[in-house]
C-alpha cells in the first residue's frame, strides 16, 4: 500500500492506494498515531480512498482508532471518492453512522 499525508489547517488529508490489510496496517497506524500526537489541533481526518482496492478488519480498526481520537477533539471523519467495493465495506462496518462521505476534498472543505 502507498499513502500520503498532508496537513491543511486543522485537517489531515490521507490519500490511500492499494490494500489496507493485516500486512500494511501496523505501519500506517504508527504513522497516523505520530501525526495525531504531534498535531493536537487536527480535528478533521479526510481519507481519500479512490485508489484503495481492498480493506480488511485490521485496516478498519486503524481508522476507527483515529475516529475515537477525533471524537475526543470534537472532530469529524470523512471518506472521499470511495469506489463501490470500498463503500460497501465501509457501510457494512457501520462507518456511515460515524463518518461522512464526499465526492472530493474540496467538497469536504466546504462543509468544515
């Protein structure tokens, strides 16, 4: 899996490509944890999942952990450009109850 992280104001934009699974989740979790710890003003996490081809329970767990941190900070979680397969997994996992979905990053910035 490949990913990039960009801070923009109080938002962390994470762009994912490939598979977020048991093998790739630990490194990804560590990176996000460090970013959250070093930037206590992060209140919005924008996950651009257009290039994500697969996510399993370990990947969902990493995202859920960051959501809990956001919730403590009064923040929000967004998924951008989810393809039908990823959207289905997120919905089956209940993420539609705790996050928002958008067609673009600029759409998210209009909401926050």
